């Protein structure tokens, strides 16, 4: 724990807020562009670079909105009654620290493959419920280990269905489509390499946390049960047009229509047209994921009122994406416009071989994630370098993208930015879960590097 204390104190002293880091990275990129590139126009070099920055600033507003919706709607789904019932049905089996760590890790990692926003909140609520159950029944438990288990899904998310980089390159007209074309999910998320990697993570991480649970000290926990909010519909008379907000018929109808349209588009329509199922999974893109999340969230909440309540709770977590993405897009504008991307790519090429390049990409992405705690933001910063270097070294771009994804997600176990919702829900501190998240990180490094070298 002394290591955890020192690490957290050092991080607090060295790392400012993520927004401030985005500003500092912008300034750093401007300085590098001044030093390492030459002017291409008649403008002063600094003014030229600032114009590249301004030109790129708003390039990714659509992408930012997509990532915000994926996070918020995942949060909304985690607050539905079915999710709550699932957690309550599993909590009763969490009778020891080891069993609880295994179950919470397994569910968190599995759900993270489907949606990172859902996993982030579901894992936090699950860990809290386990703590409350242990406290109520006087069961000795290591609560920080369970908190780390609830956060473990953030080590898997970028290799899953809501991974920012794979989603973006599968979308029509994405920023780099002229350089790399459209890359379907069959080449990234559903590639043999990634499926083997995800299988190993889903299998080994819960087992590792079970092993850890048998060796750590457990104590009886004193944790207050979270208060249940009053339902306005149960306490107040609903009159007039307000009844529409509470109507289960309207919300169910809309939810079912959206879910039907989503399934019809990918299952029924191709069959009726004689095309067969699209095994390249090219239909999976940010817009399709968001549409289905909307449908299921509205359907499962049972009324527009409850859906909007859940949205209000989840919206705060997306603020960082909203204000940071324009600055990351500006950084990308400087790198491409000034030619800085070519300078960095040449360094990568000089240091790497086709075999070692994915591993170098993995570690560099892990380092960048500490300063840019956003998978989408990181893709904006590293994507151009990655594409250029991959082409020079003749490394398949889809493998390079997945190496970036693995590196981005691994250091979430060190970077506490995305752990803030979990810490708020569980009442834990970053330094309490850090020893166990570092343990997960070490296992992950072994798995990811092995996969990148074998495939």
C-alpha cells in the first residue's frame, strides 16, 4: 500500500486535470512543429501552425457526440431494472472475497466487450452492492479488491463493440478513408487475433482475481446501504399531458420500434433481398451502436420520465469528451498540416521492424493514454502517425489499430480518470484499488504482448 500512496501522491502533483493536459499537449505540439518542420506558405511559421490548429479544431464534433452518447446511454442502461435484478441475483453468491472478485471481474469484463459505458457504471454499482451485502450479513471481505474488480472492464473495452478506433474506421467517410479505406469489424474486433485475446482476458482475469482474493486480508465491512430515490409517480398525482411522460405504453412502443428497425436492417432486410447475413459486420458503426442503445434504454426503463432521469445522472460523465475532443482534433490538424506526423512516423520506422512495430505501438499507446485518457482522443492524436508508419513498414493497418487499442486500455489500470465514477459510487479511494489494478495491468501486458507477437 505504501507504493500506492506514493504513486497517487506523485500523480496528484505531476498530472493536472485532463482538460489542462489537453491544452499543454496542444502547446507542446505547436513547439515541436516549430522546431521540426518548415513553413509551407508565405505566412509566419507560427501563424501557419495556428491556422492548421484552427482548421482541425472542429473536424471531430460528430465523433465527439457519438462517443458522448455511447458513454451516456451505457450509463442509462446500467440503471435499468433488469440490470439491477441481474446484480441482485449475483450478489447473493458473493459469499467470500475470492468468489466476489471472480464474479464481479467476469461480469465487468464480459459487459465491457459489449459497451464500455455500461460496464463502467454496472461494475461500480455491482461492487457497491457486494460491499453492502457483505456489510449487512457480516461477511469478511476485501472491499478495495472488489472495487478493482468492478473497474477491470476498462482493460477490455477498446477491443470490444464500442471501441472508438475500430468503430471510427468502420464508418463511411471517416477522416482517414482515403489513406486506409473502410475497415470492417471482421478485420478488427472480430478478427481471430482479437477474439483469442478477448477470450484469454475473459478467462484469465477473473481467475487471477479469484487467486488474489484467496490471499488478501478480508475484514467485516461497515457500509451504509444507498438510499432509494422516491418515484414521483408513486407519491404525486399525475395529471394532464404529464401522463405521457410516465406512460409505459409509449416508451415500450418506441423502444420496440427502434430495436425492430435495428434488427430488421441487419437480419431481415438482407435475407429478404437474397444477400445473406453480412459476416464482415460492416453494419457495426457508431451510429448503429447508438441507435440500438437508445432503443434498449428507452424500452428497459419503461417510461420517458425514468429514461430522462437516468440520462440526467449519466450526462456529467461525458463532459470531458465534449470539451477535450476539439483540442485533440486541433492537435491532429497541426500534425497533419505541418508534416509533424511524417517526422514521428519516420522515428517509428527507424526503431521498429514489421514484427516489433505492433509491440512498440502498444507501449507508446499505453504511455499516451496516461496523458490523453480518452480512446477517441488518442486515436485523433496517434492515428495519423500509426497509419503512415504502418504503410512504410507494410504492417497490416488493422493489426496496428488493435495494438493501439490494447495499449490505450491497459494503462486505464494506472490512470484514475475513468475510475472517478466507480470511486464516487463505492466510496473507495484511488490509492485503495491501485495495488489490484496494477496486478491486472501486469497480467494484461503479458497477454497483449504475447498476442501481438504470435499473430
